[in-house]
């Protein structure tokens, strides 16, 4: 498995960090909207309170809440808003819990990916070490084979030289053998001539004695 380049690894880490940091973005956005709604409600409530005060000032009797329709409407509006805000807050807490669980899951996934990346990096380092070792062995083997080739070439040259010298010696031996044969034949011829002469001398001597 090929290890990503450091630029790609950095990009992946930044993307994972941005994803982790943006996990709470919906919560932040909901809080912002809630704050805006709260501000608008406060402004509206202030307006209603001023209207209620104006109505009370113009009224001849204090009356009760039930007797004052504006105040009753105002309280009903507040209760409705409070209920709505409570629902939004409950949804907000629910979303926050979901996002927290999602963040934990993403952190666990990130940890697993980092562990896998570490294992892959270690495997890649070992593979590179093995490749470097094999390359050194190949280089050493190549040097050894080159040295053996040089030795074989030297031995081949020496064998050729020895064969050449042996051929020259054999040629000299053949020449000497021929010369020795000639000398032996001449010696035999000389001895045969000498024997013939001695035989002739003996025959002459015998003939002289017999006479």
C-alpha cells in the first residue's frame, strides 16, 4: 500500500480537523438564531408592556388579568413563546447530543485512521529497508560476478597461452623425432656398411688363409 505524500497527508489532517471543528456549527447557528429571537421577543415584550401601561393609565379601575384583554393576550403570547423556546431548547440539546456522539465517532475514526497510517508507514519503512538491502545484495552479487568474469577471462587467456606453448613444444618434439629417426637411420646405415666391410675383410682373410 503506497503511503500518501506529506502534502496529501497534511490536507487530509486539515480536512479532518475542519470537519471536527465544524461538528458544532449547527449548534452555534441555533444559539445565534435563538439569541436573535430572544432579542426580538424582548423588544416586542417591551412594546407590549408599554401598551399595557398605557391601557392601565387610561383605565378607571385596576381590574384583574382576566378583565384586561391586552394583558391576557400578552401573557398568552409569553406562554406560547416560552413553550416554543423550550421546544427549541430541547431540540437544541438533542442536536448537541447527536453532534457530540458524532464527534466522538469521528475522533475514533480519526484515531483508527491514524493507527492504520502509522502501521502503513511502518510497513513502508520496512519495505524500503528490505528493498535497500536487496539492492545492496544485488550490487554485491554483480561485483562478485564481474570479478569472476575477470578471473575466468584471465584463466582463459592463460589456457590459450599454455595451449599455444604446448603446440610449439609438440611441433619441436615432432621435429626432434624426425631428426632422431634420420640420425638413427644414418647410424644404422653406417653400422651396416661397417659390418659389410668387416664381412668382406673376413672373407678376404679366409681366402688368403685357404690359399
